C-alpha cells in the first residue's frame, strides 16, 4: 500500500459543502424565523411584532431588515468556513510529514 498525500484540489469539496450548507441554513433559518405565519407567537407571548418588517438601505437599495441580517449571517459563515479550511490545511501540512515517516518506518 502506497502513501498518497492529498491532491492539490483537496479544498473544493469542503468549500462546496460549506457554501451549500451555509446557504441552506441561512435560507431556512431566516425564512422560518421571520415568517409572518409565525407572528402569532409574538402575540401569544405578549411581545411586540418580532417579524422585523422595517426597511433599511442595503447597497443603495431599500431592503427588509431581516434580509440584511441574513446577508451578514451568510458572510460570517463563509468567513468562518475559509478560516477553518486554512486551519485544516495547516494541520495537514504539519501532520502529513510525520504520518509519511511513520508509514515509511513501518514498511
């Protein structure tokens, strides 16, 4: 059995999974959390309308506040995914030579 270090495209599947997962999570959370369908929960809990129906400026256009929150949430998730990918690669760069030496010594 021959030891093979990771190929140069090691990050593609991980990045695609992170982007798809972050996108799906953001869409599901914000579409459910701020849906008018669930506004009865606010009245049941004697709270004000929590659907955040106001408008804000987003890149020069008027957009619902929840949409700007969703974009911010998505970008934070992407930044974390990139940071974790870099840390993962750094850990692999540190571990792979020692794994290669162990494999070569056991052969």
